């Protein structure tokens, strides 16, 4: 997944109208084969050393404070408005680069306290920038639409760099506070991010984690990464042992983690009410101008498709030759593939799989994968998971990976490079102020790469077992990215709506709510131990409110575009690439509509469920 660019996740100015949000991390940790090595990323392209970074931070803080000189002057002329917005943009661009450097360095080894402290300084810098520019939105709104539109017509900089942002400010006028109110909300950003940081600290270092011995004799410490690496153990008793021990460690902190999430939800409600939104969901989707109905239609259509998901679980039981199906049987591959993929092979296969995207895409991905833009393998102290950080517009994306030399590692590699090339294409096509693509679009390019990869591997498969393996990967991708993320979205919506109705919420209430969802989504034939329902506390994405539904919408869009590219011609390919190049130059729903995809209707979700059904049909035909 993409590490949310601080240009989008934290407000660079009131002009952006975006609330603070903590980064969300994908939990896809893995282990390389013994001896696997690769050169890590080169952060000196951002800053040569920490001293240079600190000097730039001090200057950026001063520059942020100096932005006050423009306060009260935006209506003087079109040129003055352009100069003021350019000054804000320049500081935001620097702060984004500063945050990128130190967040990457902090993730190299989370045990280094000095880097964690510097990251906190960078977060504080974002907050300071938000405070220093909080007056911008209210002042623009006070100027009125006719004057702003007239200024935009007169000044090329306003048209080409800030036209979309100004349009957005006017759209959200009724939710913009006074300068004093905006400054207050901006200053509250650091405090409101506290619950997510507390939960992350608990999960990363403070919670005691159990160690279990598997039937192989291997001793495994079940932190979050250890769990993700061993939950698919071939031996069923091992899987049960991993689940029982891991979720017990979480259950001991149900109240504390529940308290953190309650505080997070209350922060979301505070922001929504402060901006006069009817609900937390309405506030969350407003930034991207996503109709609230998209969220609710996704949940509705996912529930309508649950019979196909239940059918998949029965197929899984048959293929794994199990007498019954339990929640801990979700992760083992339907067919084992005894094949290793080296880092070099991952690169080659990803380049080949993305050839249908054309020569421009091929050139960029070849260049990026050959350079030192990523940190590919796990090691002690390194942050788990996988992400792409696009925050340094003037340099290039960076990728943190924790690859295993298996198909999951290959798929993760293709996924994160999809994010990277999306950022490169948007940066090349758009100015800084319109390059940062909305979160609603962020997972499309990465998931489309996964779809292209599995399609290529399926076509190359020579045996029945290989074909079943790749069909299983496709089905598991839809299960995990569409159905599971929609379940998360439904949990998040219900949790917020309970709090908004002033009903009691707590860790225990969240666990009960999550258990009901697990049972409904997995059906009556999948046994679910109530102890596993603490899983909600393991999902870091919940601290980026109403984020996860966009995984489900993104795989829906990604499968649509992957199919159109593979079955169409140059026109279909170019329509897809226009989505990637659009960056943040328009609202995401409109960008997709111009490319032929209407995400406001139920049809795209029904098509994805149909694709899932057809893949199930192919697997069952091979078994027959």
C-alpha cells in the first residue's frame, strides 16, 4: 500500500482542507531465504545527513511562520493571491520532503529513539504549518466565488497550479470555520493523532508476545510479523496454536486497545461536528468529494455477494482436504507452489507482467527497479509490512518491503511498484500542487499490477496444480482485498455510528461487533472461536478513519482496468494511464468516469463478484 503522503494526510494549509491522519501500514511481512541480500535505499538523495535535515527543518519552521505576512492580503490582486499560495506550497513541499526522509529513516530501525523523536518533530512541523496557514480557507471564502473565479481567469499560476484547490475550498465553504476555529483545529492535530500512536506503540513494542514451538521444532515469537508469517502453517494444529496464542496476547489488552480506539472515534466525531458534518463518514468522504452512497453501496453489494464467498470457503475446505472449516484455515494456499523467486526474478517477472501497459510505463519501472529506491528484506528492528512513500515530489518514490522469496513476496513487489509508477506518472504529468492523487485512487495501480501478474502466471502455468495455485491467488486476492476490507469498512461504520448515537463503546463492545461480522461474512460452515474476534485491535488502518473501504473500491476498479487492458487495445490502455497521470487534478469519481468506470453505481461491484464466481467455476472445473 501507499504510505499516505503528508501532502494529503496532514494539512499543508487550510487551502487543502484535509485533516491530520496517521500513516496506515500494510501487514505483509515476510522473511527472505538465508543469505538473501540487496542494497537498501539511498536516503542521501533527500538529505546528505541528519545535520542537513535538522538545518532544513529549522528553516522550514521559520518559513512557515513567515507565511503570516500574506494574511489579509489575498484579495489585493490575482498576482498577490498566486504569490501567497505559491509561498505556502513551497513550504509544504519542503516539509513533505523533510517528513519523507525522517519517517523512512525511523522505519529502518524502530528501536532508535533519536529517529522516532525526529519524526515527532516532523509531525509537529506539519501541525505548525497547518496553524500558520489556517486563515487561508476562511479568507478565500470571504472573498467569494466571483472574485476568486475572476482572479483565476486572470492568472496562469492560479489556473495551472491552484485551480483544483481553489475549487475545493469553495465547495467546502460551509464546512470551513473562522480563522480562529481553523487554527484551533490545526493545533489539535497532534493531540488527535495520539490514540493511533499509542496503539502502534503497544503493538510494536510494549505488548508481551508469546513464543510457540511448531510441529517442525521451529520456535516462533508471535509478534504481528511472526503471526503473519506463520498463520498459514501447513500443519493444521500449528495454525490453531498460532491463532490461539497470538489472539490471547491481544485479548489481554482488549480494554487498553479499546480505549485507544474509542478515543480515536471521539476525535473523528469532534472533527465532524466542528465542521458541521452530519456524521464522521460524511466528513471523511467529503475531502475527496466521494458520495456517501459509494461507501454504503459497497457494503450492500458485498453482502449480496456473500453466497459466492461462502462457496469459496467450501471449495477451500475441499482442496485442503479438511473435515470442516475453521477461521484458522483461511490463509494456507489452496495448492502449494514449491518455487522460490529471487529479487532479480521478481523484477524480471514484474517487468514482463506490466508490458501491456506500454513503453512509457515499461521505461519508468525498469529505471526505478534498477535504482536504490527500496529497502527490500526484513531484519531485526525494521518496521514490518510494505509501503511506498511518494512524499518527495522532487526526488522519487521510496519503497519499504519485507519480502519473502515466494509468490507472496513477488506479488507484494509488483503491488508496491504499481504505487511507485503511479506517483512517477502523476508527478511527470502534473505540477506539485495537483500531483498528489486522492486516496480513493491510490490502490488501483498497485492492485492492477497484481491482477496483470497473476494473469500472466496463470497463462504460463503448465500443470493442473500450477493453474489451481494461481486461480487460488486470484480468489484469495478478491477475498482479502474486496470482501475482507468491506467487512472492515462495515465494522468501522457501525463502531462510529454507535458512538455517534452515544451508545456505550469499549473494547468488549468492539469485539462483540466484530464477531457478528466474522460470522456473517464467513457463513455458518466456518467455525470461528470468539477469542479470535479481538482481531479488530490488530488492524492499524482503523486509525486512518474510513480508509479501508478504498481497498475494496480499488480492487473493483483495478480488475476492471486490468481486464480492459488485457482484452482491449491502445485506447483501453491509454484510458487507464490517464487515470494514473491525472494525479489530484480532479475529483476521483470524475477521473474514473472519464475513463469509463462509474463507481457510484452498483454495477462495478457486481462485475467483481461475477469475476470471483467465474474464477471459482474454473477452479471447480479443474478439480472435476
